[in-house]
């Protein structure tokens, strides 16, 4: 004769459940700062990529059309920018403001222009100045000059990016 015995060890006890939840909360607390850092770094990279794309397209359009094409800040670079043909005025693309706390500063070197306009001539080279530098900065609460990014536009129009804004003519990230 076979006797079936029911086991009373089904599921978790309340104590086991509380320990599991506590461990999960500790792991989440450890992971949260890493996630925040990842998010900030991704936003900085996105801002850099969008500005480089605007600069590259302005240079290409200037060479294609045989006319000056500019990337113009919407007041300040942090407020966004437009790619536009200069004469007659034709807006080719726009970018709105950056996410809260993120900033971009720009500076022309060796020219008589201003720090809010990058203009390419018909050859694809800068129309004014020896270069243009941008600093794409992290929010002030998480400022780190080594993790902010610098974009350099050479007189010939080529663009280069790198981490660390130390020594940039565009000024410090703060």
C-alpha cells in the first residue's frame, strides 16, 4: 500500500521574503549612481554627435552650393542652433535647447567673427578665423572636465572631438 505524504515546505517564509527584498534594495542602491553616470555620459555624447552632424552638413552644403553656409546659435549654443544658407537666408535644419543643466560654449580663434556663428565658405573651409572650439559640458552638479567633450573645427573645416576640455579656448565647464 502506497501512502502519499504532503510536504509542508511550499513557497517562502515571510523572513526569507524580507531578506530577499532587503538584498534587492541594497543592489539597486549600488547600481543607481552607475546608471545616473551612464545617462549623463550618453546625453553628452548625443549633444556632441548632433552638433558635429550640424557642422558637417553645413560644410558639405557650402561646398555643394558654392555659397556660405553657417551654423548659428539660437542666442547661446545651449539654446540650440540652426544650419542656414546665408544669402538669401534659408534655414536647412534646427536643433532646440539642450536638456536641463547641460551646456555648450563656443569660441572662435584667430578671427574677427563672433562666438555664436560658424561659417563655411564655398571651399568647405572656415570663412573666418583659424579655428572654432566647442565645449559640451555636463550638468554643474556632476561637472567633470575630463568627462566633458571638446569639438575642434580646423581652418580647413575638418572636425575632431575628444574628451577633456582642459585648455580649450571655449572656456571652462563649471
